[in-house]
């Protein structure tokens, strides 16, 4: 995920929506993932700084697949 965020920022992604699916390798099982989100946002900040981007992309909270589809419908 860290590499995806880093390279995504470098190519111009504006925002990240991590999706938690049934077959994901890392299961959260209700654990607090605030540390991961903080780390991912820090990686986004550093990648934006390194590539001289004026906008720092935000890594949003984890979404379930259904919630991600609903979010996508709201964007259209």
C-alpha cells in the first residue's frame, strides 16, 4: 500500500480510498488502524514534497466494498 500511495502521488492522484474486501491479505478485525492511516498520509506528504506537488493527496479512512460503491455513485 505504501508503494501504491507513493507512486500514485508522483503521477498525480488527488485522493486515495483504501477498500477493505473479503479477500484482502491484511485483516483489521475491528482493530484501530489510525496508525496506518497516519503513516499513509505521512508517505503521501513526503512523496508530494519530493515531487514538488502543490497539493498533498489525502488517504481517506478504510471503506467496505459496498461503501466504496456508494461513494463512487455520489461522485458521478
